[in-house]
C-alpha cells in the first residue's frame, strides 16, 4: 500500500503533472494532485502525492523537502488525516440578544 505525502508552498502555476514528474524522479509516484479552490478553480498552493511504498515516501521527504520548484521552496511531509470541525457554517446554538429592525427616535 502507498504512502500519502503533503506538499506545501507550491507556486499557483504548479500542476498535478509537475508534481508527478518531480516525485517520479525519486520513486514510483502512484498519484499527484494539486488542490484547487472550488469556486475559482485556482490552486490553493498545496497538494498531495502518493508514493508506492513507505520507503519511497521517506526518500521523497528527504530528497525533496526544501527543494525549489518554480521559484518556491517546497515543504514535503507525511500527510495526516484531517481532524473534525472547522468546516464553517452550521447551527451555532440559540440566538441571544441582537438588534431590532426598529429604532426608537
């Protein structure tokens, strides 16, 4: 089973193909994806790469963390599952106080 890596500080012009090519230099890159904003389609400046083995993932971290790509210094580390919460929106409990639409003059 592969090992997923987080790649941060990407140039906004970096593509998934660029990541796949770069990580393919150090091992077998199973997949590569630059994360984009849903509304605009613009890169969010980070992505994920899956290497074919934990050993290749460690080699990628060692060889590529701190390396420059398209004028940016890459941050490469092991990816971690997202923690819950922080998703925005949702009910935040009962409303208290507030302002009335009427004003007394």
